C-alpha cells in the first residue's frame, strides 16, 4: 500500500528548525502514518546556512524567498520556524493558499496578529508546536485529572526558569528584542506554562501580573509573574524568568486537588510525581511514576519500559498525532485557536502588569 | 561557678507549649548559658491539662490566671504560647511589669496590636519564636548571601503548604477563626515565609496579593499568594496554603542571584542546596550541602557531622542565642520589631487582596 | 501516683555518652513510663571531663572506678558507653550483680566475649543500643514486611559509608585500633547493617566476605564487604567503609520482593520509600512516605505530622520501649542475644575474609 | 564534496535492531561523517517481520540467509543484532570476509567463543555496542577521573537491576535460556556494569562471585553478585538482577576516591553527581551536574544546554565515533578486545560462583 506524499516546506533554519527537521525525519519510524513525509524545501535568508542544513537533514531544495513557496502547488504543508514577528504574514499567506500550516510558539507577537491568524487558519489544517503537551508525563497527568484522580482542583503552580538573560554573550538574539519577539520571557517561556495550564486545568478567568526587566536598556521582560483565578475555582501562580540562575531549562507544574497532587519537572521529563490522598494515611506519599511503560502515553511508539525519552520525542509525537488527525479529519490540539487562547492570557498579563491590578482574560478590567 | 536562676512562666499548654517546654529543658544541654533556666509555672485555662503538662515537662506549678503571673516578683520571663488574639494583652502587661518576654509568632492578630506591642516591648528583652531563622541551613544561607556568594539578587520565591484545611476533622481549631487567629494561612504559614524573606533578602517595598477561602463559611484565608518587589531590586513570589494536598509541612525558599542559587526545603532541613555560577561551566551543578558539619551554624552545639537535627532543634538554638544575648546585652533577632515588620507585610497583603492592586508595605497605595 | 525511681549509672563520657544522657533526660517527656529515671552517677577516667558532663547533663555524681558502681546497692541500671574491648568485663560484672544492663553496640570485640556476655545477661533485664531499629521508617518497614506487602523476598542490600578513615586527623581514636575496637568498619558500621538485616529479613545462613585496609599500618579493616544467603531464600549484599568519601553517615538498606521494594537512607531518616508492585502497572512508582504521621511508629510520641525527627530520637524511643518492657516484664529487642547474633555474623565475616570462601554463620565452612 | 557510501547489512530485527536502525538513520544528522551510511539489507528469519522493519526504517532489501550477505561484495559492514549464541559464527565469517563488524553485547556466550572472535576481528574494523560508554555523563566521569579530580581510588560499586525475571509473561524469551543467551542477568546486565568498570576504573585482578536463580527450572542466573579487587588498589561490589522488583532499568555506578565521589544512575542519565572533597569543608556537597552543556561530551552534537537526551542517543554517538575512527584509522573502543576483557571477567564470575571462592580474572585460582 503506497502512502500519500506530503511535501513539506520549512521556513527557518535556526535551532528550532533543526528540531522540526528531526521530527519530519523520525515521525514515520515511530508512528504509523498514511503519509510519506518529504522534506522538500528549506527556506531562509542565508543560503550558506540553508545549504548546510539541507545537506545534513536531507531537504531537497533551498529557497530564500518564502513567498515563492506559498505559490508552489507541489508544497502541501508550510512549517514556520522563524522569529515571532514573522509568523503572522507567513501563516496567513500559507493558510490562504490552502496549505497545511504548522507554526512555532508563541503564535504571534501580539493578540491582534494572533486573532487574524486564527481566523485565517480556519480554512486549513493547522497546529502550533506546543511540544510539551506531548511529553508522556503531561498526557498522563491529563488522563489522571480527567479520570478524577486529583479531585476538585485547588492550586496550580508553574515555573519556567532559565538563565539565558544573565549571560551577556547569549542575550543578544532576536529573542531579546521587542520588534522581533514581541515579548521576552513571557512569550518564550511563560507561553509554554500557560498552554499547559489551559490544557490541564481549563481556562483562566482573571489574573494579576508583573513584569520586570533586569538588564538596562532591554525592551522586553526578563521575568514575568502572575496570580490567576481559573474557571474551575482553583487559583494559580506562574513565574517565568531568564534570570533563574542555576536553572537551564526548568519547566515545572504542580496541582493540588481534593484527592491528590501532581508534580512535573522537565528536568526529569520521564517521570510524573503523583500523591494519592485517597490511600490509607500511613501509606500516602509522593510517588515517582516512570512514564515509560507500555500502558503510558506513547509507550508503544518509542523504546520500552525504563528506556527514557529526550527533548525531541514530544516534537515527533506532536507531528505523529497531527498527521493522524489530518488523515482522519479529526480535531487536533494545540491548534491556532488554542494558541490564540494562550495569547489572550499573555495579553492580559501585559495589560495587568502595566495597569497594576486584576484584569479579566478577555481584556476587561476584572 | 553558680548560674543565675531564670524563672520562666509559660502561658499556654498546646502543641507549641510542648515545643517550648522542650527548649527550656534542653537549652543548657547544648548551649553554654549563664542562666539556670527553671520551668517555674505553666499557665492556662484547663487545670487537668496543665497538671499533665507540668508533670511531664517538670513545671513546678500550674496557674489558671495569667495576670497573677505578671505580678509575681519571682518570675523573670514570660513565654506566650496561646492563640494569636491573646498575645497582645499578655505581652504588654509582661513588658510593662519588666519581664523578659518571649512570644509565639505571628506577633499579633492585627498591625495595630503589633505596633502597640513593639512599643511596649522596648523596655525589656524580647523575642519572637520565628524558629526557622535558626535552622542551620537557613543561617548558612544567610552567611553565603552576606559573603556575596549569590551576587546581586534577582529572584526570591517561597512556598509554605500544608493540607490541614482540606481535613474537616482538623480544620475546626482556633486557627480557623478570625476572632482568635486574625488570619488563616497568612498568619500561620505565610508569616514564616515573610520573616525568612526579610531576614535573607531585606525589606519588601511593595506587593500585590490575593487571598482565597475554599471552605464555605470560613472567615479566614485558606490560601494567600503575593508578588513582591524588594528594596534590593529583586522580585519575589510567595504562596501559602492549607489546601496544598500532598504537602504536610512544605516550607521552601529559593533565591537566584547573579552568582548563584540557593534552595531550601524544610522537608530536608539538614541540607542546603547551592548552585555556584562562578564555577567552570562544565562543573556547575546544584549541590546538596549537609549542613551538619563542625563549620556549619550550630555544628558544635548538637551532634556531629552527618547526624541530623529535627524539628525542635531550631527552637533550642533560638532560646540558646536569646539567653546569650540577654547575658551579653547584645541585640537579638527576631525580636518584636522584626515581628512587627512581618506584620506590616501581612497588613499590606490584606490591603492589597481586598483592594486588588499594588500596595506599598508602609500601607499607602504604591 | 508516684513513680518508681530508677537510678542510672553511665560508664563513659564520650560522644555516645552524650547521646545516652540525652535519652535519659528526654525519655519521660515523650514516653509514658512508670519509672522516674535518675541520672545518678557518670563514671570514666578523666575527672575533669566527667565533671563537665555531669554539670551539663545533670548527673548527680562522678566516679572514676567502675567497679565501685557495680557494688552500690542504690544503682539499678548500668549503661555501658565505653570502647568495645571494655564492654565485656563491665557487662558481666553488672549482670552478675543483678543490675539492669544497657550496652552500646557492637556488643563485644570478639564472638567469645559476646557469648559469655549473653550468658551472663540471662539473669537480668538487658538491651543493646542498636538505635536504628527504632527509626520510625525502619519500624514501619518491618510492619510492611510482616504484613506481606513486599511478598517473597529476593534481595537485600545495605551500605554503611562514612569518610572518617580518609581523614588522618580523625582516624587516630580507639576506633582504629584492634586492641580497643576489635574490628574497624565492620564493628562500627557493618554491625548496624547486620542488625537491621536480621531484624527485617531474618537470619543469614552463609556468607562470603572481604575486608580491606587502605591505610598503611592500621590493624583494623577500613572496609568490609560481604555477599550472603538468608534463611528465607533471599540473597544479600553488604558494604561498610570508612573510605566512602562523599558520605558522612550514609546508612541505607533496600529490599526487593515479589510484591514490591523498600528503600531507606539515614540521610532522609524521616521517610521510607515504597514501591508497590501490586498497583496497576501505569500507576506503579516509588513513593516517599513521610513517616511522621500519627499512624506511624512513634507518631504519637514526638511532634506532629510533617515535623521531622533527628538523630537522637531513636535512642529515646529505644529507652522508652526498654523501660516499658521492664515494667511489663515483656521481651525486649535488641537484647544481648540479638547482639550475639550480629556478632556471629561478624565472626563469620572475619573467618571468610581470611579464608577466602563461603562460611556458614555458625562458623563451619559452608 | 561527495561522501563515501557505506552499505550496511544488519542481522536481527528485534528490539535492539530497531535501536541500531535508528542509529544508522540518525548518525549523519548529529555527527560529521565522511560516509553516506546506507541501510542496505536487513536480515533475519521471519520475512514478514523483516519487511515491516524494512518499510519502517528504510532498509532497501530483506534477506533470510545471513551467509548470503557475507559473500556480497556490495556490503561494507555487518551489524549483528541477534541472540548471543549466534554472534560468533556471523562475526567470524564477516571478519574473514573483510567486512567491518559491529556486534551487540555481550560479545559471546562463552569465553572460548569470544577469544576466537577477537582473534578473527583483528583483521578488520570492529566494535561492540557497549552503548553506555557514550552516555555524556559517563564520558564526563571518565574525564574527571583522568584529570585526577577523584584522586586515588578506593571504591567502585555498580548495580544493574530490572524486574523482568519476576514477570512470567516476559521471562520466556531467548534471554532466559542458556543455549541461546549463555548467561542470564550476568550476560544481559552485568556485562554492561563490567564494561563501564573496566573503562572507568581499569582492570579487575580477582573476584569472588555468587549467582542465584529464583525461578524453578530456569537454567540461567537470575541474579549475580561479585566482590572485586582492581589493579589500581580499589575494591568493588557488583550486583545484577532480573528480580530487582521496583526497578525497570536501574543501572548505577559510584566511585569514592581520596578527592571525591562520582555517582551515576541511568534513570537520570543526563546528570552526573560529583562530590568534590577538595572544596572548603562547609561547602562540600554532592552536586548534580546537568551534562548537557556545550562543554560536555557530545554537547555540540545534539540539542542545547538543558535539553535532555534519551536512550537512543548514546547509540548514535557510538556509531558517530566509530565511523570517525574508521575514516581516521584511529583506534575505537569498545572493540572486540574490550568486549573480550568483559568476557574474561564474566568467565571468572562463573568459575568463582561454582567453586565458591576467589578467582583471578585470567582464570587461575587467586
């Protein structure tokens, strides 16, 4: 049985482009997919860099004008892996041309852009690379919550800390400029935490936020914190920072509910900690579940129990699930609508931190 | 060389009274002190309970009227271990009678009370049992900060979580009533976190807070969160809750500075985690320092390296240091002034959570 | 109701004497006991040191001739806290004089001594300070095993590592001399591991051991390892060393059985790790049980849930249980017989390491 | 610049064949290699299974007769991924035909076989997939040892535990039959621990071992333990078991030396724990180094700091280094000689466990 060819054009050749390339290369090794995924063309500004990336990852062609890609009839899907401020134009053009659209997070550099993009994307299959949704431990957390194992929710807390901002040698990329990134730690890190919170704990109704910039002259936030009220009655605390010295990529969340607690840390991404408050009192304790079993999410896709996954596997799983959803014409999440919801929260964060009080997530003062 | 006798009267016979009794009994075993500490009289409302406590801990007398104690000339020091709303009257009377005054935290059930108490206490030696200041790991953290090992401070974050509020069988004591406790999780738990923050990271200039009560009909907060700006330019995140299901007594703080990170968790109270960002890059890592060495705070007072301390030892150390300060006529912290500073922050927390925005810690809108 | 007076004489004034003194002082604060424990006389060689200890811990008298103590009719119990080679003479004399005998571990510096001591002790109440048997986590482990929660046992493994031998400044006490200590790491550290193994997993039938001395000229073992077969069909691995650089007092054991695993580490003495292999596969994980609940061993004696114990509390619990057993005329463990069983294993370890093969624990070649 | 084509034939299509396939597919994405690695033919007994594997991983052909592969002139390298008892015939034939030979561990099912294989392999480039040698943390441990950061070595200890043997549903593969596997836990698990020990701590001179089979009727060991003396004067303890209930794939090693300690656990494969005993006493502690930095082994090959690797990456690194060594005509380890050294230790383990005493590793009684 021959597979349908799916020709990919990827725009961008930085670090995240490498991660996407790997996902395109690996997806059919671990997921049953009706598509033959073809790395057709890689597009960017620097031809030398593009040719190196093409050679290494097997992209058939290089291109320096993304608009040419949009008009090519042989391209089925456009993958956007460029700085945030460029997402919007490409995504809208690609969607309008009927291409399948894949976009790095955060969706956009402003709420207005995100709204336009989400509207444009309605006409086509679309997704956003909120990769952490497909860490097996995160999916398993979602299952436990859905199954009522945590009970009525009380608390959600999330941290996302790295130390990039404190390193003058690293803190000079597009990620540190408002014109290209839109936001700093908020867009880069906090957007991940928000997406996971919305996925795991439902919508946020109102929040109170603060942003802070430690580096003189920098025009994006180095750190952003907020307190939140969720629609389900629980309350949340969020903190993201590029000045979390001692933390390279510390992405954690924790939930306390009437029946138990869940804790996750990306540093130990192959495990989920679960406290079951329904056990007999003397046996209650926080257990570390190695989420690599056959019964766990993606347990049959990758290696075998006790054989750990790394950073790239959730990207592969995201792509595997997305291709499946296209073939089956089923909904896929996180899509542009989900990413727009994240953007609404980020927008409220900006509003609140500048106004200094509580803001409802739809934008009105709470 | 005979020692000066120091006759103690303790008011209160609940759990914390037991902890104080232990400190009075143990202090001379571990600290050189010029005083012979005598457990003279234990005072409370329930004579049967008092007699049991006296018999067990060796209090010479029992008394049911605290005012009689104040007027006794043979009593040198009054220790207050009763519900928060009763602190003020006793402390003021004892101070005015020239007694040494020891008081459980939080100092008072309102800022106004605390101010009056602090003023009254100026005439006598006084202290507040903010016991966690004398966990060896905490004192050692303070030393590392003072020595510049953490550098310019960026972030402070603290959690204090237990699950008492979620247990209807436990959540019916005076701690859950505004009239007796003043506050809920804020007074009980958050006051500890605030005191440690002020001790380790200096004063808080402004904050934005939220409180939440999960239990219908309860008139104190079950959970309180706040974001803060410190005078040293760092920012802070605080959360205290009695609905932290899965956590029995989880009291943590963490600091990120330009040169490193410190992390502490009461669950592992004999260790301090230190990340030294000045090490060569390939050797940087979070190290767990067992703070039980001879070179560590109180390392010569208790057992020997690798032999861990428990919950009660910081109380003993607090008392040991306090007695030393009295004998040497040296300042002691935490005293009533320090506890008043905590109360100012708690007051700002209350103001902010009811007004919904930023509040400066002296009480004016920021 | 007045209590029976129990006059104690303690022989020894070193570190462990301090620990015992504390237990005598504290036992009635945490345990209901029919005795009024009196610290009557502390005995040793150095009068100045004795007087300091007496003053600090409240021993009424000092004495430099232990034999005078044995003949005093007002002494009810003799506590032995001197170097190993001195245990035997004192214990036998005290037992023959009808005194209650308490003895530090290891019981003796040779099997022959231990046998004589155990025989002599049959006529009186006796105990050995194998303190780790009364760490709450250890008692709880025993309960879980007894309740069948671990199933048929497969593996037992124990480590006891410190770094004292590697420090020339510390490694010159009696503990490093055969004439006074009998053995090195084996008597000091391994004896603890063996006692816990016998307590938790039953008797050892045969073993193969090695000893090693790293320091030139030292006449005791710096490290001892052995492999063992237990009567219950499980197999064991033991290692004790004073050259475990990086470990101050690392005392761990672990059991794997058909239904689960237990792990304990003294560095985290307030928790027991339990893996329940009878849970659904996707929920299996190693859980850390904070063994400080009311339902846990000694949970009602000391503080409250989540309030941790330290090094000295198991000594207090040992004494509390021993006094109870005397009053109730019930058996107590670890007694001299139990300590003799440990000594038999140590003897087999010595035999095996010198002969180089398997040895049955009763001393015959396996 | 076009690359030299390297046509691979892989024999075997089980789990480890999947892991090798992945390495062949991924190596050029992460390593600069002068070869164009071609997955030419996959060989095994079951054509249906082969075709599925070929389709998934892109093997151009399938073949059921391995001997045909040996004679094909277009095959440059033969990769052996079949049960242990089949390694020898294939490896020798491939080596004699001048093929590059890659072989799964353990090298053989007996020492005699291994010796013949190592001799035959002298004529060609060869390697053995001792994958754990290329876990970044392991390579970094080797660097620290080589740089003298651990000092004179005292102790080595290793565990490799899984729970496969306790599961009747899983314990019926070739791995549980002497005729196909040669050994049980010893060949499967302990061989890894031995290889790492020889790599990190040098040769073992003598050992005393025990093996045990828990399952009635099984003819291989379920658990194997041994004590060892290393040529460098340190002593070692090893334990491998398939009855380590609670452990899915727990592979740990630990070294104590005069200057510090190293600890590794595969469950946290992206970190190495280091205790530096040359630090000031009050700052000493076990630090967890996230071995994902640019300065760490393979830090520039894969993702970026703080972005963790998984189970398969060390296989990719092994292949990347091996290809580099072929191109540069440099020595590569682990090769057949290294694997033969492991086999000599395994042979001594078998001898000792049947004879019951110490055995020198060359096979004579010690």
